[in-house]
């Protein structure tokens, strides 16, 4: 399941890089594919705020609100404009020097799309780091399962 989610997010990231401007359909797709907390948040003030921002088409504020709700441990480290592109870096450790930090950096000609691309990449990193390092055992035993004692007490 995680592999298919990563493929969907990678395809979403490619569409975002190819886009020239933010549309309501693109934001809806980002929320549908990348947001895990927002649909089940249970905090009507935060979801209502995001809905009002979407209705107002305040796309940069929507992107910043999604980072705040979905990735509370992540912060914007840097936003810069250089050579016709916006560069956005998200980080978990904002206080570290650049050379020590493992920030996620994205760039795009549109500021909001640069922030949203970094958000989607951070979601991929956050999802992959939250899974266990050891695969889970199946919940039910197979038909040939027969428990046995392996202790040698003698």
C-alpha cells in the first residue's frame, strides 16, 4: 500500500512541476492524495480555515496551512527567488546550519507550487519514516501452524 501511495505522490509531484498555476482541482488532488490528517482531523476550526482559504483562492496561505496541519514537526527553512524560480526548503531542524540539515528543497516558477511540491515530498519522507523497520507478522496463523517449545532446560 505504501508503494502505491508513493507512486501516486510521485505522479502528483510530476504534475505539480508541469503546472503553470494552482487550480482548485490541483489543490483538491493534493488534499486527497497527500493529506492524511486533514480528513480525520476533528478540529472544525482548522479545517474550516483551510476551506475558507480555498474558497478565497488564497493558494499560498492554503499551502502554508496544509504544512501547519499535516506536518506539525516541519518548518519552512528558506524561501528564495533566484533566476526566475522560487526555491522552498522544508526542514525538521530549522535551527541547524545548512550543511548539517537534511532539508527538502523544491523549486518552481510559481511560489505556491514550490511550497506545495516541498510539502508533497515532505509527506513522502514523513510517511516512509513512520512505518516500522521490521515487517509486521500476519495476524492469523496458517492451517499448518503448530506451536512448539524450543527451550532446552536440561
